[in-house]
C-alpha cells in the first residue's frame, strides 16, 4: 500500500542521511588526527572534474553545469579521491542551497606554471559576507536549518588544506549575489 511505501522511502532517506553524517564525522576525525594518507599522482584536472560532475548528477539534479577549463592546464599532483571529495562537498552544498534549475559553473585558470585556481560558482541566493568564513566551520548550517549537517564545507576545506591548498568564498557586499568557492591549488601542481 501507498502508506507503507511512503514510510519505507522515508526510512531509507533518513538512513542514507544518517550514513552520510556518520561518514562525514569519521572523515573529519581522520583528517584532523592526521590518519589520512594521500596518494599523490599527476592527473588531468578536466578529467577529474568531469568525472565528479557525472558521478554527482543525481545530487545536482537538473542544474546545468558549465565546465570551462583551458586546454593548456598542466597536470595537477593530487590524491584523486580526496579532490573528488572536495568537489563533491562543494557541488552538493550548492545543489542543497539553490533552487532547482540553478546554473553551476566550474572554471579554472592557470595563473603561473605552478598555480591553478579552480572556481565553483552558483547563481543561488548568496551568502551574507559575515558568514563567508563561518560556512567552513563544522556543524555550521544555513538558515533555515535542516538543509544539511554543516560538515560538507568543513571537510572540503580540511581536504584542500591537507594538499597545501586554500578553499575560500569570494564575492562582494552586501550579499554575495552568487556563491563562488575558490580552490587555489598552488602547491598541488607539478
């Protein structure tokens, strides 16, 4: 019956949410304790980004994603699994906090031979500049609450810093009209 099916779907969704929460807490704990050992290799950034976007399509939904990466980008020295986790956390955060159909953009620039900057932007409602650093704090959730665990961006930043990179929000006052996360991969290139 419909009522049983509905209850089962709710139980399944809550079990998946709890699994993500436990996994996120464990990931954050491993990062902070230094138990995570990166497997650094040279990769084509375009391939890593396109693979992540394809894998995340169910989470991103019908949002169009534009990927603009110059052909002349040098390979990046990364742990592909950890970079995928950074991209996943930022993109899933964008999908959670923007209306369906909102465009997402991923752009990269090679400013020097040893510096690649990756920008992940959305056309969502934006963030108050006073919150730009707070969004990276563990368990900090957007208003209204209940749209996430408040761990995704904290984990993304920790993983970025683990590589020697920085992850921050960019934008201007009074509200960032579009959220832009900037991943500076300076020390990760080869």
